[in-house]
C-alpha cells in the first residue's frame, strides 16, 4: 500500500468537510473523499485524493468531545433520533455494535 501524505492545514479542511463544502487541496483543485476508516479509540481516518495531482492524503478526524457526547445523550434521553453534532441535521447517527456512529465522519458519539 502507498503511504498517504498528511495535510498541513487539517483544521481548515475538517471545517470545510463538516459544512459539506468543497475541500481545498494544497496542490490546487479540491480534495475528494475516498473513504472513512473508524479507529478503536473513537477517532477516524479520512482518505482524500487531490483532483489535480491525484496525490492521496489522510486526515485524522478527532474523537467526540464531552460536549458533543452530552448533546447526543440529551437527544437520546428525550426519545429522539440524534443527528451528528458536526454535520448537523440530516445526518443521523446509526448503531454500529454498541456505539452510535456518524456514517460521514466515522466518529462514535454515544454507547447504547
């Protein structure tokens, strides 16, 4: 397998990704999401490819914060279906084993 490059400005790219906006590539063009790989510790790894250079990048998606987990728990306690705190309405969390996970960012937000 080819080694992936790390993005220098990961926070900016993640902000664009969560908003559903086009992600700017360091080489010009934009980044296309190839896939998400959830990790054991609650984080995830995003695999991206530049539309201009075809270089592949990886970006670490941080695990859920206490505030995000509390928001999801509050929604669950109210008897509603929670949405991803990062992607907002329209991106429901789904059950993966004992966790509620966002399909788009691969992050586990609650245990059920």
